[in-house]
C-alpha cells in the first residue's frame, strides 16, 4: 500500500534537493564567469543551504 511521506522525510529530501539545486545554479554561473562579489554571494548561498540541511538533520524530535 502507498504510504504518504512524513513531514520529516519531506524536510530531509527537500533540504538535500536545496543543496543540490543551489550548488548547480552557482556552478552554472561560475562557468559563465563571475566577479568577486558574485562569487561571495554564490558561496554564501551554498553555505546557507548546507546549514539548512545540517539543521534539519540535527534538530531533535518534538516532545509530546
């Protein structure tokens, strides 16, 4: 039977997808050529998405 994904599963896969997507976009624009400010922005966005992914995995379960 089909089981609906829990919100935790959605958060885990969503954060992993976010890291992949942001890295892919940053790499695409890096290949086209970016200046220093754009590089810093891309690095900040990649590190931010990694931070979200780590926070989702480290955050403890809610207590009832």
